[in-house]
């Protein structure tokens, strides 16, 4: 019973933190997409793409941190590790694909893949800047 409650609690916190990260990411990605597409972009679909992306990203970073044995601060050695950098590359590609496939413009056409890559790069740059300043 204890293991089931621990698993349920972990899943609940994963979704809660994922939605917080997704809101911050979508508030960065939405203006970038509007600027690069030169058209209005549907915000709730940007949020949905960022939510799926953040859940995947949190899972990847958590798995790499557990594999490296660095789940408590300081996180400097984790940020310098090769497996985390590979996970971040996989995460950015998955995020760009999710945004490209899930986000329409107001005229119902899909955004360009280059715009999705630009939005993911902006979000990742801000997130990595925050992560390195906190480490």
C-alpha cells in the first residue's frame, strides 16, 4: 500500500510540476511563434504542446539524474555530464516536433518546423540560463 501511495504521489507531483513548467514555456514560446510566423497562433495548443514536452523533459532529466546518482544539490556535475546533454538534445527535438504537429495558426494551417525549432531554442536557452544560475 505504501508503494502505491508513493507512486501516486510521484505521478501527481510530476504532472503538477510539468504543468507549471509548461505554462512558463508556453509564455516564452507563444510570442516567439507569433513573431516568427507573423500571424496569431492558438495559445492553448502551444500550452498543450509545451505540457507534453515538459512532462517528457522532466522524465528524461529525472532518469538521467537518477542514473548519474545526482538527485540532490549541487547540480553542477549533472549539468556538465554528457548523458544530460544528450537528453536535452533529444528533449529539444521532441519539443520542436510536438509544437510543429500540435500548434495551428489562426488560419488553421500548421506552423513551420523552423518556427517550432526557434521557439524550443528560446525556451531551452531561458531554462538553461535559470538552471545554471541556480546550480
